[in-house]
């Protein structure tokens, strides 16, 4: 894999500025390893693990298959045993901590002491300013097109807005699944991109086969944003939530039938390996840059 050098790749020592999104019930060891081995930064969200034993087993599995940098999404609200999770992750050499909910100051000193970085998921300027004041190393700007909990502004506006207002590295999350889209994100000031929706439809994702097929079949008009499911605005495959309000409560299993995805289902037309997704993005990025350079020719 040829390198693409940005502030992010230098900071995290990865070859390409692509973070494989931490996705609830989707991103586990297989996907994280595949993304990291392809030169990106693979990650898992810690709420995927019911016990710290499950997390320890996953980290051991990852470490038996790759020595490359990996990341986690850690929740600091107090609902999860974040201190134990943090200790396990630091022991396993995790270098990238993406915080959502809670105060990143709880972990910054420990992560920095091990040479890691702390970024915060943000959807608004106010959240971004607060995270900056609390000392994070960078921001993940979650835009309105993103799968999972979505922001309110499109990537093309949110990234340069935060970049201009706050002197911090900004990673773009939302609607990015091709190299041309990554080039656009880098052009507007992002130092890296988070790819979520595109990686649902990969061999290594833990999504149900029907979920992967639905992501491949969907177009952007099949995605709806609602706060009715989790209390916060999130993007969903419309058909999977159609009868949500009348469904019987079936505990945590219900999440398996509620399928979140972002607008980049538009560019997701085949189930393939995560490594191929990354390799094609890098190729497309290079072709896009060449094409753009040609517009400057006399
Ligand atoms: C099914 C699904 C689950 C997600 N779960 C999480 C999560 O647990 N933690 C997190 O930080 N982000 C989560 N996200 C958001 C992604 O990390 C990322 O910001 C987003 O997918 C990027 O936009 P894209 O889907 O358009 O590529 C999730 C996204 C999806 C699609």
C-alpha cells in the first residue's frame, strides 16, 4: 500500500488516513485487524463487550494477528467500567481513543503517558470547543450523512468550520466511502476520514448477511434520520425501522433488527473484503488527485 501522508498518519504512525469506524455490533477483531493490516487504523467500540474478560479476549485476538496501531471508542459516561477498559487497552498498546459521552480529561494523561492520542466525537461547534478546552488531541466531526448517531451539518461544511474556528486536527466522519470522497475531505481540511457504512458490507463485519445485502441494495433516499430509536438523531435504513414503535420489546436483541447506515450506501454496491475497500479507496484517491492536477495544466 502506498502511503498518503497527513498530520494524522504522522501522529498515529499509519500508512493511510483512514479509520475503520468503531461500530456497535459490527466492528470486532476481524474488521479491526483487516483495516489495520491494510494500512489504516482499525477500531472497535468498547460497548461491544459485555465484560472486561470479553474485551481482553478481543484485544488478545487482535494482537495475535497484527502489531499495527489500533483504536477504540470509549464511553466515559460512567455506564461502563472505563477504568478497567482503559487499563486493558493501554496494556494491549491501543494508541487511539475516541471518546463519546463523558469527560475526556479522565483518560488524557494516562493515554499520553503511553504515547497515545485522544480524539472526541463531536457534532457541533459547542461540543468541539468544549473538547478542545479539555485538552483532546483532535476532533472527529460527525456529519449529517454519517451512519450511527448523526450530526446536523454536512461534512463539506462542518469540517472546514471546525478547522477554521479551532486549532486542532479534524477527522471527517460521514458519507465517505471512495477515494474521491476522501480527497474532498482532505481538500476541505480533514487530516483523515472515518469509514463506517462502507465497511458494514464487508466479509469481516459482524453485520447479519441480510443487513449487508440491504446496505448494498439501498440508495441514499432509503436512509432516514430520526431520534425516535435511541433518543438522539441517527441514520437508519428506512425499512428496518418501519414498524419500530409497534414492535414488542425484545431486550438488547432488538438492535440486531434495527439497521443503521449512512448516506454512503449510495456508493456501496458489493460485499467485499475490508482490505479491498481500503486499497480501492487509495487507488481512487491517487487517480482523483491526478485528475485534479490536470485541471491546472495550461
Ligand atoms: C451501525 C453503526 C454503528 C455505529 N456505532 C458507533 C459506535 O458504537 N461508536 C462510535 O463512535 N461510532 C459509531 N458509529 C459511527 C461511526 O463511527 C462513524 O462515525 C460513521 O459510520 C461514519 O460515517 P459513514 O457511516 O457515513 O461512513 C456507528 C455507525 C454505524 C453505521
